[in-house]
C-alpha cells in the first residue's frame, strides 16, 4: 500500500514538472532563461516536491491506461505553455517598443546576439527586458507569481482540464501588454518626434546643410537624455505590466 501511494505521488510529481517545464526551459526572456541548467532542474524538482507534498493525492494512476496518462501529460504541458505565453506577451511588447525607440534614436543598425537563439535583438529592448527582470525581484513580484502558480494547482489540479473559456483571456492580455509597453516608451517617442519635426524644418530652410550627419548624433544624445529623465516614471508602468501578467495567470486557470 505504501509503495503504491509513493508510486502515485511520483507520477503526480512528474506531471507537475511537465507543467513547470515550459516556464523553466523556455529560451525566451523569463527570469529563469539565463540560469544554469542545473539550477533550473533543481528549482523545478524542488517546487514539484513541495506541491506534491502540500496537495492531496486525487488520482489513482494505476487504473488509468497509458494513452490516458499521456493525454493528461499533454494537457499539463499545454497549461505550462499557456502560462509561459504571459511572459512571452510581456517580453514581445517590451522588445517591440524598444525596437521602435531604437529606430527613432538611430540605433537601428545596432544589435546584440542572443546566444540562446542565435538571433540579433534590440539593444534598448533587451535593456528594458533585463530591467524588468531586475525590478521583478526588487519589487518582490516573484512572490505573487509563485503564489499564482501554486493557486493554479489548487484551482486546476493535476489531471483536470481547463475551464471552457480559458483561452479567451489570451488576446486581452496581449493587447494590454502592448498598450502598457507603449506607455513605457511614449515620452521618449514623443520627444524624438518633436526633434524630427525641428530637423525636418531645418532641412527645408537650409538644404545645403547635410542634415543627416548633424541630426544623427543630436538624436542619439537627446534620446538618451530624455530616456534617462523619464526612467524613474517607468517603474509604475513595469508594476502594471507585472500585475497584468499575474492577472492573466489567475484568469487563465479560472480564479
């Protein structure tokens, strides 16, 4: 009897790890993306053991066929991927708006290589993403996200299907994250737009001047100065981005 109970709990732990796997092993800019693989595995196993220990056993996997167990595992993987979507939406919104500012400032030709994806990424977008990860731990948002993860196992236990309207929260979350990311860079974008209008006026009144070589360092300097001036106000926007991510996780599992 004890051996059977332990076997069931081991299978429960395996399914919990399957739900966690996309969050820990995704190549996107999640807080765990740049951690060593050994640290990721250790954290995932530790969280899984903790959840299995706290939550009661509700499934008898010995009376389930292999196909049914594989379907349950696929369902847990799907839930993990949809939870990961919250991080991807926030990252994509921040990277897109960072690329927009980068083009306005004049860093469009610059880029950094992400070794995990071997692709060029926006300099300012990557900076904003790293700042968001730093603020996530500084503001202790990670505590709320961990609580939401534990809540997902209470509302949608291992082996249970999602509620029917779970996918309906994806598009509103994506739209909200892009709107918040736009608010993040809007002051810098408007400042550079005003500078572009002035440069355009100078180009018309003094066509003999090579306005490109004059405006490029000016736009870089003004853009960085404006960016540094509005940086303290970005904290509130980052808080709203984290809040939207947390709300998406809770709404997705049906809280």
